[in-house]
C-alpha cells in the first residue's frame, strides 16, 4: 500500500501496562519466563517494569528483581516506567535501556491518576530528562490522552503539543501519543502524528494503542501512514482502564499479536514470528486467568484457516 513503511518497530507493554490491571501477583520467575518467550519470538523492545510506589502497584513491586534476572542480549531493549522523579532515581540503578514518563494532556486525568497537575508533572519531566542523560539512558515521554479523554471528549492540539514541546525541551529521545481511552479515531490519529513529525522532524514518534472501539488496526494504519516509527500493544490485549462503562473484553491494550498479524498481511516487517509470539500470549492467559481479546487467539490466522480440514459430515 502506498505510503506505508517497509518495517515498523513493535513494543511489548504487557509486562507493565498489562499486568498493572491484574490484581493478582504474577511471580517474578514467571515474568522472566515471559521475557524469554518474547525474545525467542523476535520481540526486541519490552516495557518490563514500573517504578511506581509498591503501595500503589504491588503487582509491579518486584521491578528491581525482574531487571536483575532478565537476559541481556544485543539488540534487546528494556524499558521501565517512572511516574515521578523519585521513581526515576530508582529506575536508573536497575540496568534499564530506556525510561518512560507518562504525562496526560488532559488536566482532569492528570489530577485523578497522578494527583498532580500537568504543569507539576512537566516540571518533573525536565529533571528526569537530565537524570536520564547523566545515566546514559534513552528518555521517552508518553502523552496520555493525546487525542481523547474520558468524561470529557476530544483533547485539543494545543494541549497535546504542550506536552510534546516540554518533552523536546527536556531532551526526550522519543515521544509517543497514547490512545488512552480506546475511543480515538484514525483521522485525529493521522493528523496528530503528522503534525508532531512536521514540527519536530528529528524526533522519534510512536503510538500506544487501546481498542475499546475496535479501531486499533485502523489507528495503527493511520499512525504508520503519518510517519510513526513504532506501535505499542500487549500480549492477549491485556490491560486497559476499567474506570468507565464497557465490556472488559474490549477495554484493554491493542493485542500485539493482532498488530503483528496486520503488519504481516501488509508486508511490513516486524522481526516477530507470530507462531512463537503466541506462546507468550497463551502463557499470560494461563498465568492471569484473563481471556485473550485478540482476534488471532479467538479466530486464528489466515494460514491456520487455509490449513484447516472440513469436519466429518454428520451422518
């Protein structure tokens, strides 16, 4: 298809954004097992941990232990999330390759989720950028609610660009625009990514996808056409917010296996083997008891259907 890239980076966020929505604790050894399965499948960028306060996210309190146990391989990059400067200080001592800070473009979401104003978090972004630079760690800023905010509606371009501009000023290596609500639409996705690419041509720009409205594949296409250099999703579609009405089966992240399947169908290289990736997706379902929301898991692949046999006729 004209305008699409020949390859795209896919970032796995299930070990952080996925597991933070699961109240039950997944043991450290099982998390490390999942990392091995992801790497074996060809995943090379993994958001493995969060440095939120253990009382806030006890299921992710083993961040240091996870980072001490994951395999170190050329080309594999581990990312951790820091909600504030104190979390970032913990993070830089754990062998991360990349540190991400989330800043909501919407004031109300910022206050309710992080108990800080957007301005207060942006003040931390500058300090965290300097800390990352001193530590030699790649620094990424996530613009949450970059297009649409719950209990409100569309977010303005000025609100979105305020966070992007602050990220660039803080020395961010990359920025991703997050479809946090799952109600984002392809037109606004394309326009938002394209504008950031035009204003900051040297900036690495990605998109974090949720799938409440079923538009994640269309939004992925729009983002790639607009010049996004990476897409983010979670094994089995695990994660997502459950604050607002909706069937839990559609409230998670975009399923990374569906993004791999989409890219395979478009001839866009990801470096990920779908069959091997499904071992990690199936394993997270076993560990959490959460059913997969992915179409690949529930409907199979084109190859699987082509190889299927007709059932025996009923006598």
